[in-house]
C-alpha cells in the first residue's frame, strides 16, 4: 500500500503527541472554564420545549438552523440522570472538536508544523473547543466533507456539507453555495447522471437547504435584527475587509492585566491588514486558482452577512477561517497526489495565514492562566444552587440566568415580561424592570418567604436602598466577586417576609 504523506509517515509519532497534548490541554481548560449563556441557550430550547411545534417556533426565534438543537433534543433523554447539563452540552460538541484535530493532523496532508499551529489556534481550540457552541459542528462537517471528497466519496461529502448548512446561518450561506456549484459540476458529467447515489445525496442536500431556508425566516416580533441594512459604500468595504483580516490575525485588545472584555482589536485601520493577508493567500494558491475561487465563493456570502446583517464576533469569524482551512487541505492533497513540488512562496505563504490565530491562543492563555483563572466568562452558574433551593426566583433579565436555569433544572419568573421563563424566547424587546418598580408591584407577585430576586449589574448599586419597608424584608445572600468578562454579574436577595408597613 502506498504511503500517505502526512498520515503514516515518519512524523506520525509527532502528530500523535500533538493530538494527545491538544486533547489533554483542551479537557483541562474545559474543566477550568465557567460556561456562559450562549452555551446553555441550545440546551434550554432543546430540552424545555414541550412539543415539536413549540421546538420549531423557539428555534426560529433563536435565528439559528436546528441541527445542534436536534442533537441535544434526541440525546438528552438518554443522558438525563447520567450527565449533568454542563457535562452534557460539552459531550455533544467535544467529539466534533476532536474530529477537527484528527482531520487536520492525520487525514489532511499538512506538514506537521502547520497542523500543530492549526489545532492550537484560537478558533479550533478556544472558540469552538473549550466553549460549547454549534460552530464547531458546522466547521467539523465542512472539513469532513473535504476528507470524504479526497477519498472519492463525493455523495457522502455532499451530505456532510448539507448537515453543516443546518448548524448556523454562516455555514448555511457558504456550504449552500458549495453544494450548488458541486451539484452543477457533477450533473455536467454524463456518468454521474446514471448514479442513483448522486440523486439521493443531491435530493437530501436540497431538502435540507429548503427546510433551513424556511426555518431561517424569523418571526416578525423577533428581538434580533432580522433584515439587511446598507451601511454605506465606505463602511461596507471597510467592514468586509476588516472581517477578512481578523480571520487571519484576530488581535484581541482587552485580554490584559488591566481589563477584560469579550472583544478584539478595533483599530480604525484594521481593514488595511486585509491587503497584507491577501498577498500570501494569492501565493498559497498561485498554481491552484480554482481553489482560490472556491474559497472566494464561500467567503463572499459570509462577508455579506457580516456587512449587511450583523457584525461578527470572533466565533463568527471562525466560520470564514474554516473554509480557508478546507481549501488549503485540498491544495496539499493535490500537491502530494500529483507529485508537484511546491515553490518556496507556496511553502512559506501558509505560515503567514495560520500563525496569527495561534499567537492569539498563546496571548489568551497567558492572560487567563487556566491553572489559576484570573477571570470568568459568567457568574450565572454560581446561582444554580440558590435557584434550585429557592421557592421562586424573580428577575427582570431572564437571559442572564440561562446557565442557572439549566443547571438547577428550575424556571425563573421574568417580571419584565410578566411570564415564567423556561427557555429562551426572544420575542421583541421589553424594557427591564428596575428593583424599585418591582417593589411597587409587590402585591402582584404574592411573595413568599424564601423567594429570590436577582439583580443584574445595571441596578445592583441601588438595590440595597430600594428593598425596604415598601417591599418587605430582604437579605442579600450573594454578590458576584472577581472579574467576569461578560455582563453576567449579580446580586441576589432573599425575601424574609412582609413588614407591618406593607402587610394588607
């Protein structure tokens, strides 16, 4: 059997060591990481909705294709009782994280140094590894489709792309474009027209794309920005180039000893970096122009979403990057298959395109220090024991308590919307109810001893003075301490009973 470069060659032991280290360090960081609400939204929608109709409606308000939700809805009945929600959400995504590492290190024909930089970059390791979200599923299915196609399994590759399209809007638009071009090119081959598998995989892909298209049209009262907007020609060009540049060098500006924020460098001239990264991108695919165009077809709709629909966070930019990794893997496969010796520029150019996200991982590890974390993404999971033991929990910002709701197995009462919140339901925008207004409506809630009121950062400073005679007797039982990157900081008050002044 012919030796497969990048798999069973002399550096196999090095690749195995990199994979083992990556897996070990990833599990260690996951154990030190405190999940936040993005990680629990999928779980709550998947497990708290009572019917398929309710599930369909809730996921439409999430404005996300449903594949990740379907996985959790199908598997939670099997895991409930054996796994807690925090372990379960990680158990759903970690196989896809490890699949990414396996494909990059063993299936793709990358040099070992390039593969090591890729598996340890900020997208594959932190954003889609340590943090449990749907993006890693979509990305892994894109890379799996490349491996399947390289092995001559075109129909399975098409199905993998279709499933990727069902994980997130960004994968839907780009994988959808790839599927369309793939179907057209395959149809033009006369032999393919006679293969039943082609029609089967094509019908499956088209059906998935059609269902996701219908599903992705949000209800009119969705709280999210749902329609495209025109930012102006200058801003459109600048934002598009900025997102492109950030995919290759996602400088984060606030992971320092002085402050922490869930953001990255927003330098006004960052769009100019796109020119710097466009040059090595061209040289990396100088002899494989068709792959460069293939990347362009995937990148264009993602950049259009960033420019005309919503601005990207770092996890979103990773979707752009994974399509680059996909075409780069195909370039190395062709080089080794046809025996073409890459030029010096073709060997050097990829290093400029993979080192940036790797360096960001190093900077983040230095700032976070997982062996003794200096900050957390959320404090909401700390509330779970209090919510579990309380009679009822009231808040005016239920979305901040998603982790506590998931881990406690309880619901909370959203006083702003005047309803019990069991899972995310982003219908419209409702002004938050202040602690003072909550007290004025005290009689409406029929408070009982042991009830909790959770106050977010916006009102925390004045809450002590508000809870007085007009609101009964309260005691503060918890307050967030330490640095928390997101806005999930709280003060928690327990109701002790009415005072003579506010009794009926």
